[in-house]
C-alpha cells in the first residue's frame, strides 16, 4: 500500500495510549523485575497462578483512551518475560492457560474497535526464559527456539484478532545490548517476519525495532523528529523514565503542562506521542495517571484543531535544528495557511513573533474564539498581538490561531546585524 495513504490516520491522530500490563504488574517493581532481580524462570512462572486481575476491564481502558483524546492504543501482548496475554499454540505460559483463563488481547482488541480506536499490538521479540537469548553461542538450540517462537506468535497475533493497525516490536537487541540494525534483522530474520506480517495485515504500520526500517521511528522517553516525510512516534511514560509497568509509590509523575508540551512538541515535528499507562495488579489505571489523561483530553477538546494532522511550520518553534532562535513563548504547528502558536509561557497582554514573512489576516484565541487585534509590519517581519487577557485562560497551554494570507513562511536574515540599527 502507498506509504502516505497507509500513514494518513496515524498522522491525523497525533496521540495514542500505550498500555503496559503483564505478570510483572503483580510485583509492582516495574516490567523489568524478572531480569533486574534475576528471578529464575520457574519461580517467576508461579506468578501466573495468582494472575487473575478481576478489575481488568478493556472497555474501561478504551473509554479512558477516548476521554484522553487518544485515537489509538498499543497494548503489551507479551513483554520480555515471555508471558502472553493471548492464546498461543506454541506456549503454555499464557493468560489463557493459567489462573486468569482470559484472552486479554482479544478483550482489548474488541473494546478498542468498539470505541472507534485504532488497534496497536506490542510484542517483545526477546524472551528472558531462553538461555539462548543471553548466550546464543553456548545454547544455539535455545536461541533458535526463541526466534521460532517469535515468528509463530507474531503469526498468531496477526491472524487471530482481525484487523491490526500497528505492530510495535520491542526487545530486538541482544543481551550484550547490540542495537546494530543489520545484526538484529539477521538474528530475528526480520525481513521474513515482516513480509509475513504484511501479507497477513496489508496496511499495517510496523515500527523500526526489529532491525528493519519499516514505517515509523520510535524515540523513547524523548521527543525527536525524524526527517520530513517519515512517520515517527515518541513513546513516553507519565511517571519517570525508569519504569513502564505499574509502581505504586512513584512521586515522579509529569505535570499536565509538561505532558501537553511533549504532545505539542511532537505535533510540531509531524510526529505522535504514545503516552504510557502502567496497569495496577487489579487491572486498573491509577488515579494519578487517569487524572492527567483526563486533563489532556479536556485540553484537546478545546485545542485539538492545532494538533490533529498537524504540519511543520517555518516560524520559529522550540529549538529547531539549524536555527539559533528559541521562541520563548513556545512552538508553532500549522495546517495549510493557519499557524497555531502554542504558548508554553503566557506573555501577558502582548505577544511578539519575529521573522514572519507572510501577511496575517486574523488572530483568535483558539479555546475561546476571542478575536485579538494585531499588527503585522512587513518591513521588520514582526507580528504583534495586542490586548490579550492579562491572565492566561488555560492554566497549562494556550493556543493562538493565526490565519495567514498564504502558507506562513519564515523570513531569512541575510544580514544578521540589520535589526540592531533598524
Ligand atoms: O525494555 C522496554 C521497556 O520495558 C518498555 O517496554 C519500552 C517501551 O517502549 N521499551 C523497552 C526499551 O526500549
């Protein structure tokens, strides 16, 4: 399928909800607990006897994503511990064959679709239960078996749950932390794997973590734009960067303005934010995360126009490569001839944007529709917006919607000192 066509819904969405849930959720020490505490496989497997999250409600999860303004979800079908939240013919270490006796992936997919959300599946290639993962030369058969298992399970996921919109691979690196794409692709037989995925799910968006480039880049815990024309998605936790699985006592949650600023910064570079929730042992989203998501949803309901399907804007934004200026107030997004100025810091009565090369027709405050007087001086390239409310209407981020005569262009400064004597 044509790349732009395939990516259209993804680029319109800009915001997705990531869900980390698995056996590790029971221990509340994060999703790496098995490895970080070197819990032997047989001992770790006993967790499955008491993994029966009665409050796991996929409909409620999907509802939360909708409330947050997310347009898609990505769910951990299996993390590095190898425990599958789906039925698998090639493993008994699954939620369908142990205490829970539930196919959480099936429940999730159905709920997501019903809520009108696009469906993403996360799958960890590596599986810590295989000695051959850690020592492939010493245990070549085990290493082979792990790769075979990954191929078989990805096939199951791509076959048994109807249309899947995103495949989010993870854990493609070696135990020696080798992230060389060629070696990763050779180890996992990624080309063969992804050919199979594409034949089963035409139109699926595949991430870049199996060793082959595929459709999207996935910067983690940071927002970093790819080259124009290439899709990308920053995945990030609401809490601090150490853990994606639920941790009960974590004082390090990001604030709503911080989270919105990450979303906007992604939108500025034509990328998405995939924001993670760590599900509690009982199967819920904790209040700290839920409250933040709801606040983001509230903001998006008023300002979503500036985010959905956003394009890059030439006006100075936040730390744009190759430009010395950093716009104190915040970055711009764009849609056609409309520029959206995201005020991360409220400037008071007047906002000044320099190096504007395109005449302006109209300025409004996006959330209220209030029209604001302005002056655009073609000679200096300055846009002054006046009579703004003294206190910011939104306590997090306010957006000025600026209608230009044509696509807003940035004026280049041929003589960098000219402005001093102007
Ligand atoms: O090791 C994982 C981590 O637990 C988490 O799942 C994140 C999400 O992108 N990915 C890995 C590290 O890149």
